[in-house]
C-alpha cells in the first residue's frame, strides 16, 4: 500500500493546501530571520565596546550608547519572535483544520470494506497526531530549518571574520554534531514509536483485565494475567531505558564536542591575542557568537529529522485520502419517488474483498423475490451468509456478481442517498451515537413537522417505553458520553430507529435477540402492523420471529435452498426442521412464564 | 409484582461516571475521588497517602535515588564553571602570558576541558540514572495497581465503573510517567542550574547579582501568569479534543449505521464544529506561548543590557575586569533559560499529583473478599456443597438471600428456576465466592469457602456467565484459559465436546484465528461456545452456568445440550437457564423466589405436585399441543 516517495514528492502533495498561506509563511520566515540578525548583532556591540570604549578609558557616553543599542536589539529580537508566531499560527491551524475535516468527510464516504480493513485507532492517529505534526512542521519546522541554516552560515562567517583559526576549531566540532543530531532524531523517533506501541498494548491488556474480570476471577487466572502484564510492562521499561540511553549519548556528544572546541578556542584565542592576531573584543564577540551558533548546531539535526517525520505523516494522510471509494452512486441516477418495494435478488454472489482466493463465495448465486409489502424470514445456521446478504441491500457492500433490484431497477442505478432513504436497517450489534434518544431514533427521518408523532409511534412499536423514565425522557443523552443502556434497551432503540424511517424496504437482522420472551411477544404484536405494507427481510433464529413472516427463505452455504411458508417448510425440509425446531419441543422462557404466574397469583389474591 | 430488588439484570441504566456514591466523611480508598472540594483534614490525609505511596516507591530504590541526586548536583556545578574560566583566561592568563608566563593559560585551558568533560559525562549519567529510577518506580507502581485491581472483589468492580479503573491504570499512570520521564529531570537540573548560576554571579560580582534578583521579579510574575493560563488552556484542549475523538471513533466504528441512515452530512457538520473548537483552543494555547516565549527573551535581553550598562561603568572605573564582564553577560543571558521548562513542569506536576491521589486511593481500597492467611488444602474436590445458615446482603443493604440451609450432594445437577431478580445469580455468585456470605457459611467438601486458597477454590469451582468475554489472542488461547498447560489436542477435544469444533475449523485460520481482529467475525453465540469449551477444559468439580446458552441458535443449543449431559456427568452443576429443555436434564430443581428456595425436588416430583413449577410445566405442555 504505502508507495515509496521522495521527500520532495511528498511535500509537493501538500502544496495545494500551502499555496494560499505562502505569503504569511514568508512573513514568518522574515520575522524569524530578523530575530536571528538581532541575536548575531549583539556580540558585535560587545566587540566594539570592549575594543574601543572600555579598553582605552573613553568617555562614559559610549557605555550608554552601547547598552542602549543592546537594549534596542534585545527588544527587537523579542518582537520578531512574537511576530513569527503572529504571522504563521492562524493560517497554519486553518490548513490543519481543513485537512482534518476533509479527511473525515472522505472516510465517511469510503466503503464499509475499507473500514473493515482499517481499525478506527489507526485512522484516529492519522486524523489527530499526524495532522498536528504536519501543522507544527509548517508553522515551525520548515521555517526554522531555513532560518537556522542561514543563521548558522552567517554565524560561522562572522566567526571566520573574527578569527579563522578559532572558527575552524569550532567547525570541526559542529559538523559531527549536526550529522549525529539528525541520525539521533531519526532513531529516537523510532524508539519512541516503539514505546508508544508498547504502551498501547499495555493499555489493551489493562482494559481486557478489567472488562474480563469475571472470567479471570471465575477461572482463578489473575496470576497468569499479572504475569502477562508484568512481561509487557518490563518490556516497556526496557524500551524506555533504551530511549534514555540514546538520549544520554546524544546529550553527551552534543554538549561535549562544542565545549571541547570552546576550551581549545580559549587557549588558542589567548595565544592569538598575545600575538595580536585577534583583539580582546574580537575574542569576546567570538565566544558570544559561538554561544548563539552552538544552540543552532544542536537544533538543526532534530529539525531535519522533524521534516522527515512530517513527510511520513503526509504520506500516511494521503494513503487514506487516495483510497478510492468503491461504492458510489451513478453520475445520473434513476429516481423512484414512490417505489412499490418489490425486491429481487438475481443470481447474487458476493465475496469479501479481503477473502483468500481459494475460499468459496459467502453468497453464491442467490435468487429470491420479495413481493411488494411481503415479509420474508431468512433462516439458516450460523455462518451461512444471512447477515452478509442483508448488508448488500443498503449497499454497505456491493454484490460481486448478479444484481439486486427494487421495482426492477438495479440498486446501483439509484443515488446512495435515495437508496438508503428507501431501505432502513436494524442489525444485531446495535450502534447508538452519543446523542439524545430522540436524535438516535429519528436518525433516518428527514426533518418534518410531526417528528414527535413519529418518535412516539416508533418507540411504542419497539416497546421502548423505558425511555420516558430516563432522567430527561427522550432528550436524555445516551452513548459514550451519556447513559449506558442494556443490550435489550439498545436493541429496542435500534428497532425504533429503523421503523421511524418509514422505509419501503426494511432489513432486520435478528432484531429481537436480546429481548426477553414477553417483551418480544409485545414487540411482535405491534411490529405486525408495521410490516403489513412494508417489504421486509428479517433474519430469524426462533420460530416466534418466523411467525412474523409471510414466507420463509431457507439459506444453506450461501444459497437459498427452499422458499415457502413455515408450515410448508416444516413439512418438506429436514434442514429447516434442524435449523428452526428443537428436536423435541419449542423452547419456552421460564422467567416470563413465572412472572405471569406471579401476576395471576396476585390478581387471585386481590 | 414482586418487590424483589433487581440485582441480577439491571434495567435501570447506570451512569458511567460519578455513580451515585454516597458523600463520605472519611477519605479512605476511592470514596471521595470525585469530590472537588475537600475540607482541610481530608486534603491532608489525601496528601499524606500520596506521599506515603511515593515514599514506598522510592524506598527500595534508595541507592539509585541518592546516586541520581549526586549526579544532578555535580553535573550542574560543572556546567556552570565554563564562563568563569573564560573570564579567568582573559583577565589573568592573558596578562601573565604577555609577561611570558604561560602556566596560567594552560591551567585555564585544562580546567576548562576537565569541566567540559565532567559536565557532559555527569549530565549524561544523570539522564540515564533518572530514567532508571523513574522506570523502576513506575514498573513497581504499575504492577501494584494491576495486582490490586485483580484482587479487589467483584462488588467493587460493579460499583466502580470499568472506565474509571482503566483510566487509573492508563491515563493516570501516564501522567506520572510524563512527570517522572521529563518533568523531574528537567526540574532538578534546571533548578540546580539556576541556583549555581546565581551563586557564581554573586561570587564574581555581587552587585550584578542584586541586579539579577530585581530581574527575577517580573520573571516570576510572567512564569506564574503563564503557568496558570496554560493549565486552563491545557485542560480545555483536553476536553475539546476528547469530544473530537469520541465523535471520530463513534463514526468509524458505527460506519454501517452512519451509512444506512444517511448521517454523513449531519456528522460532517458536527465534526466541522468540533474541529473548529479544537483549532480555537490550540490557537489559544499557542498564543499563550506566543506571549510567554518573547516575554522570556525580552526580560533576558533587558537584563543583559542592564548588566552591560552597569558593568561597563564599573570596568571604566576599574572595579571590574573585562573578562568578568563577559562572564556576567553570558551568565545573565543563560540564567533564565530553565524558566521555560520549569513553568511546563509545574503543570505536569499538578496533573501527576492529582493522578497520584487517585491511584493511592485505589490502592487503599480493601478487598472485601480476601484469601485466607492459612488456607486449608483441598486437592481433589468431590463437589459436596453445604449452606449452613447462610444469609446475604450487600454491605448494610437489604437482605437479598434470607437465611437458608441447603445441601447439594457431589455430582448432582441442579436447575435454578425463578423470575428475573429472584436471586438466582446471587446464589450462584456466593457459591463461586464472588461475594462472601453475610451470615453462616458455605462449605465445599466440608471446608468453608473462605478457608480455601484461591488456586484450590478456582480449580474446584468454575462459573460461566452470559457475557462470554474473549481476550485478544487466538481461539485456542481463549479456550486454554481454562487450563493454561493444555495441549492443542486437549483444546480441540474440549471444543468438540461442546460442539464448537466445526465452526472453529471453518474460521479463516481455524484455532489460530485472532478473535479480536476485525474480520474475525465471531458472533455472540460463537463466543458462548468458546467460553463453554473453556469451562469444559478447566474440568472443575463444581460447574455453574449462568444463562450460558442464551445467545445460541437452535442447532448449536441442541449440540450443547447433548454435550452438556456428558459434561455434567459426575460433577456438581448449577444451571441457570431460561429454557425449560435445560431443566429436563437436571437431577433436581430449585425454584427461587425473593432469594429463598420455595420449591425443591426432582423435575418429575415437582411436575406431579401442585406448586409453581407444576403449573408452569402444565402451561408449557399445553402450548406444545
């Protein structure tokens, strides 16, 4: 997937975004240069002062003037430092934000198959830390790299001007430091990454040890969990110490070499001064300038390394941005304002894009027709392809062979927007969003006046009356940032959401599995009315759910093997009996039966 | 309707954070960690326990601690020496060289080199020593918290949400790591550097020292201002970025629902808003830096100009040497450099202090279910369970299980029947010693459960619950949790016995399929089968199944049902199940109501009698016709 690109090619990808802010970046560059000029100028004032003003016992006014100049230069440096930020920050964060929002939009449009491949954590680190890094590089790294290079050159030139032998001594120390600094940053960021990954793994272990605490306790495996955790934690410690070692080596080299050079310069400088090859003021200025330049020497390696890290971030960003959306609407879509809702599967086959070539198709030639308004139950053993088939209807995946049609029109001829208005779904794993109950249920409803009526109706059908006793009723926040609901409650809300959308075609994947039998009965009673004139495909695991359907399709190994009514199939299919009927009897829910008994008892007593 | 407290299935939603904990007066454990205002006594005790924890972490590493302290002091002394030697060279070595005496020059040169080598090596040594020390402490703390969390009873875990325990172990420890990692080392070295620089300046020329003290006043104000505001900015940036991240993750993990319900537009609009908020807080914190950094430069530069002015006159007057002036200029320029790091340090110090308070609270929490000091060994448990005057309640709460006596002979299969909230699960949990009984005792083969070592107890009693949690790793790893030393053959045998073998072999990589990898596609029913195999492999004397088959489809359930008879063969078993078919394989049925056993007998006896179970069974028979 990741293509090898040169640094220059990667940076060029960013150019369209940078173009509008280039003037501001250039202004920032000039401000940073200005600050550098001030920094380099101050030692020159020292030189003049020491050589001319102090040494020969001159008038006190020169001290005033020199100090005044140093003050002005110092204030200007501060102003320039502030100006660089002022010029650059707003445009750079704006570019960052634009990249971030377009990244999100693109991700939302990418097919579900893409999201199957990419964990949300992976995507998040691209959306957050990679883009932060790119911004910091734009606003700081790129500018400072140029400015430091210029300052360094200018500083060294000044030092040569002061005294070339001293400058040579300095340079012999500076060059290795620069090279080493770059190498260090590169390897250091690799170790940092490793420690980040290990810390992430450690966090996963912690999460599992807490979420799985019942299992660990039930099997008495806390000891093993601790051992595994301890191994990981020790690995992390080793990495951290490794990190510290390379940091220590870096600081050793970076402080030692320039200091050694300065020590040598001190001796040489004084010897030179005795011979009159350099003035005392020149020596003073040399040391002051060396102090400035040494800082830049230390810095330039890390800045270069930051540039390469930014390149990686850019590549990672575009790797996602250039992933093609495989499920799109046609250029000129057909529309069907009021479909009847006849759904036909015509020799449909499907295999997951990441499936091995040798594996068989998950869906392998399905032919099935749902008459308009009909409710069809889909029955089969776990793993026969029922859930996959359902996901093809709203085009979460595209068929890899054959076609699915609504009223005779291929799904792929509708715009996605229209298709998904006609088709609503409720899956087994219910996804609710951090939002109010109302928002969650009305998700598929285009804003209307009678929202409240739709909401009440949908909640009623799904037997989700519990929402009214939540702290703020239907406006209670649920999901990650709000109340957590039980599995059965979530499932009822998901069902309500599908019903509220009032689709022509309803696709339900075992939508009642987490409900107790009594509630299931109540839901089914009300659901029957809704299903009466909605074309529905419903995955069923229990006879009670099958009872909702007009006909049943039996699925075996990715094909439909039988279609008929429940009674017909019971009579003629062994496999159907195997799948849907217990060997001896239909299962009965004890809990609710007892509850009913209890209820009767109380009524009798009353 | 029964008034039985609904402990088993919580229909009431629980608040994820700040669960309704009673306001407490004592500040032990985690009880007051969410309270913002603590009175003075509480504050003190919270701080004491943090310090105690810190002390207990340092103590085993005393030598390393002293060594690190030694290194930081001497490395900074060596670092400060440079400019003073330069001054010496210019003021004394140069004049004496002019008189032909080069001894001082060489002395200055060599001293400078020695100082340089010392400064560099000691600093490097310090960086490494500090890292070793902090990593050692951190590892110790991590293991302590992890071990302690595992030790805490289920009661605590149910009360204190998982999210909070996880953040104690992740983000709070992360805050401490940050502090130990960079904060302490930069604070210690920065502080030492400033102290020694100030001392040197005073020694060289005390009037300049006084000047520096004056400059330190505005610097202190600036640093405090920055520290205060950057903390606010940092906090709001955390809040805003957390919102952005939650929205992002929710969209990506719920992408099917997003697409199916055409939420793309609404989501993108919301994300735009959040991203813009995030930009604003970022800009705000960068702008703070934009004032602080130039402010530092400004104060430093003004000080240099003042030192130059003041020193220049003194040089003219002959009371100060030129080289000394140069040294003073270099020193005063560098004096304020560590202020930057130290202001940052203060913030990471504060968040780490808060983290330490919370972590120390968690560590203070006492497990309510404790292993015995002198356990009674029990090697091969038979599975005889006896309840002797058992009563159970949560803490001081209402009685959940009223006083009962009960004997379950070894090898018997018991079905627990009763409506939701009747107390079936609680009964099961006290047998598994997830909770300790409030009165009386439960014995296994005549030994009180509280006398058994956790190893013996868990080998003898295993409970399988409805939520079949799988750990990351392969299917085989997950089954092997029941018996870590099991061979692949044993694992496959266990899977076959519960009817899980077929679906496992059809997974992409069979037994080696990673269960958490996306695309692993393990359904909730399959999860239950795996956790069933896990229990089978553990081969306990007492097996408790708490609705362990609720998510299975009919063919799988049938398979399990067949396997179950084999599985339960000659071990004691307690089965809590919805479906009546399960009850039929039981030797004995206990009907539970309001925590009490109201009917007790074989299925056949109960059916032929006229109790609840008989009525129920009759109704069920009718429904089959």
